[in-house]
């Protein structure tokens, strides 16, 4: 007698599973295909750290600019993985989150930037200052020599989102990237990498604007941070 109700309960899940399957397929079809972008990868030969440089001002369209000009809060999130040429398996990961808030009394934008291992806040009075800080990423830590071999040709895959809906996941992202570690990045051997790949690389949430990108594989350039410090003195 108890077997029939249990069997009926199992069958009642089928319509729901079908709806979820169709909805997921429709969402996947709605996502724009990844586009190729120019990204610079570079090794600091003194510290054995890999850095990523990318600009994406072009995705800040007139609608987003108008919102910024009207002082509406805006969040821009970049997530990316580093991969070996010819492979789809990530070696390391990185992210940059930028939250922009207009303060009426100061007549200035307050910009909060979170990157692997660091968090900073800056004031700027101009939209150009906002774009320079939030629509570009310079020397963004993307891995180290324990995660990525300096001899490899590498490429990056990633996502840029403007105003993701999920504030809770953004808080998880901030805690994840600011956790105590040697570099602040995560690789597949890291216990937290599955969290990054599952939540942040797939989809943070519906966003006002979102693009997926990839880059051409190439050998990263090399530089000496010690030499740069000496020249700056």
C-alpha cells in the first residue's frame, strides 16, 4: 500500500524537472557567445607571480554611463581563469570587483575595489576616474609559479558583469578573494577552487550587462618588479 503513493510522488517530480530542463536550456541559448579580447599576461620574474591586464570600457554603454552620471550605485565584476594552450582545464583564477557609489555631499564617486589579496577605496570626482579604476584591470594577480609554469603558453577565459543581482554571492566573492593565502588566487588543487568555479565563473546572477570572453594563447611577457622599483626611486 505504501509503495503506490511513493511511486506517485516520484512521478509528480517529472513535470517540474522538465520545466527546469527547458528553462536551463533557454537560459544557455540566451547567453551571448564568448568574444575574443586583448589581454596581456606577464610574469614578475622576481616574485614568480603572474599578472593579467585587460580593458573593457567598451562594455560600459550609454545606459550604464547615464546611471553613473545620475549617481546610481553600480557594481562591475570581472572573473577569469588562466588555462594552458590547447587545454580547457583551468590552472588558476582571478577576480576584480568594483562598486561605485555617488556621495551627494562630497560631490564625488566613492570607488571600492576588491582584488586577490587586497581591498582599496578611492574618491574621484569624474566619470573618467571611475572608468579608469573600474573598467580596466592593471597588474591583476592571476596566479603563481606553483600553479602555472612560466614556460607555458597561456590564455584566459572570463566574464564581465555589470550590476549582478545577487548581493549575497558578491559578499562571498569578497570573503573568498580576501582570505589569508600566499597569493589570494585559487587553483584546482585549492579546496575553495570548486566554490569559485561553481559560483563565480558560471553565473553570479542576472546582470544588467554581461559578456564572456577568451584570449589568444601566447607566452606571457616578463618584467622585473625590483628593476621597476629602482627606476621609480
